[in-house]
C-alpha cells in the first residue's frame, strides 16, 4: 500500500492540484482520498480500489514525463559530477522528482520497513561547525539505507588544526569513503572540497552561503502540510523572519521557493540583518511580490507560512541587533492574534531558548500549526532520497524493502500525538 501513497502524492504534485481538486478529478470524495494517503500503520488507512489505481495510472501516463518519473531522469550534478553544493542545481521538476523518492523512503524513515541498498558503503560526515540535527540526520539517513558512517567534528581534533588544506583533506577522505557530507564556516569552502574529489560531496552548510538539503526538506514539508490543508505552493504568502543576512537556510529556501508561481514574500528582519540584495533580486526575477519590513506584527498578517530563524551571532562582524527586542518574538499570543488557523510555523532549528533570545517561543509546542518537528522528521526521508540519487540506487529501494523487526512507538514525540493518523 506504501506504493499507493507515493503514486497519489506524485500525481497531485505533477498535476499541481489540491486534494479537493484531485479528488474531484478522479471522481472520489476528499475523505476517501485522505484515507488512501494515510500511512499503512494508521487504523484509518485504506487500500485504493483497483479501478481508481488504474485511472490514476492512466492520468500519469498521459503526462509529458510518463508514469515512471524517477529521480534518475534528474541526476543531482554539479559540473558533471554527482554533488549537491547549491540549491541552484534544482528546477521545480527535479526537486519534485526527489520528493517522489523521499515519499518512497517514508516507511523506512518511520521505522516500519528496512532496506540495505547501501550495504558496504561508507559515509564521511565532516563537520567543522556546530551541528546536532544536520550531522545526525545525514548519518542516520545513510545508516537507514544500510551504509555505515565515520565522522569528525570541529577543527581542534582534525588535521586542519595542523594546517592541512581543504584539497588534501578532501582527497585523503575520498580514499576512505563513498560520500562526503561537509559543513564548514567559510562560504565556498564546500565547493573547494568538491573540486578535490570524484566521490559525491554534499554541502551541509558553508558559512553564510547555502544549506541546500535544509531547503529541500523545508519545501518538502511545506508541500506535505499544504496537501493536508488543501493548498498548493503557487500563490502562497511566505513570511521569513529573523537573521536573513547570515541565515543560510533562508538563502537556499527563498531561491527554491521562487521556482513556483505568484508567491508573496514578506522579509521581516532588523534593518542590519536584511536579506542580501542578490537573493532579493533573484526572487524578484521570478515575478514574485516582495515586501521588506522590520514590523513583525504587520509582516505576519495573512501569511500561509511563517519561517523563523535564529540570530547568527557567531557570524556577526560589527552588526548591531538594535530593534531586535522582545516584540520580535514569535509566540502563541502573536500567532493567535495575527495568523490564521492554517498558518504553518516553521524554523530550521536550533531555536535559542535562553532568556532574552527572542527566538521562536516554546509556548506553541503543542499547537498543530507548529511544524518544526515534522520538518526534522521529514529530513530523514529527504536526506535518504539525496543519497539514493547521488549513489544511483533509487530504483532498487522499492523492491529491497522488508518489514522492520523491532518494536517502535506509534508516534515518536508528545507533539506529534495530535497528528496521529492525520497525514
Ligand atoms: C541551521 C544552520 O546550521 O544553518 N541549522 C540547521 O542546519 N538546521 C540554522 C542555525 O544554525 O541557526
């Protein structure tokens, strides 16, 4: 049945239809479609009748790319090599093909199934900057595909502290591993790693530059949440809030979102931390409406997505954050006041929860609009899809899946209990 969810999501994405429009197109009720999209383990999940499956198959077969649009039709490449360095490598179609693979990975990410398609492969996870989720989720994604992970963290315990160049480090690791994930504080440094090797390199954050895998998992989350809420990404209003100058996640996400049509971007930041001009210009070229403001309350009004970010103090030269007062905090009172029932509240995490930080407050933790842990959960499926594409195994995954044998809880955290059986 897992296959049915992947096919239905792929069909809706490629037809660019809301659930209601798609249900009408295939002549079923929205409720029936919802039950076909639920994960197999949900008590309300239902198998799609044979005739509906055949009809959806026919609709897909008539589409320009045919019925089996696989990721391999859109390789992730940089200068002819399998590398993920920038979100500029993606078109709307190639991102959506990757999401199809990510949908296929969901039962593995949710620990219902296992695969060993990367058995024997080794990932080198090289993190020269602080990280919790990116490092662990890339590692966990590789392990869930059957591979193994070797990692190093920080400069102190690496040979870079002895003056070793990026070239030498990259070339040496290439003899040990089958893929390298790198995070480094300098913009452009991961591209330098990539030039010194023929094995796949993934940029997990290069200073204030880019963070492409985060942008992909963010857009994937927006699409899945919008699907449930009966919306599509075209025409959406996205408010990005916080440190838009140094926040690499918003740089990559703004570029990826701008591949859609008719968006409205409200960029909310203190004057000293505005979105870099080249990104604003890039969004502008897509014909989207852009508003820049330092007024949080006005900026959030009518937003479909509020994407909050942490102030990147570690990257400050001489910026002041004057004006970044407690009224800059996104909390329950503000969200209840100016946002709708369907507004998604997102954040790449980590959020700074220390007193006076003015980051996203914790009083929204049990509010279903808060999508931050669904973002992190989705990160596993999307990073598995990235590895599968770069290492050329995406077409082997489906047939390799077996049932997981251990016991795991129905929902992994108290926050997602509100979402149980609701996908
Ligand atoms: C972000 C990063 O490192 O760019 N975190 C992440 O990868 N999810 C955001 C941040 O550090 O504020």
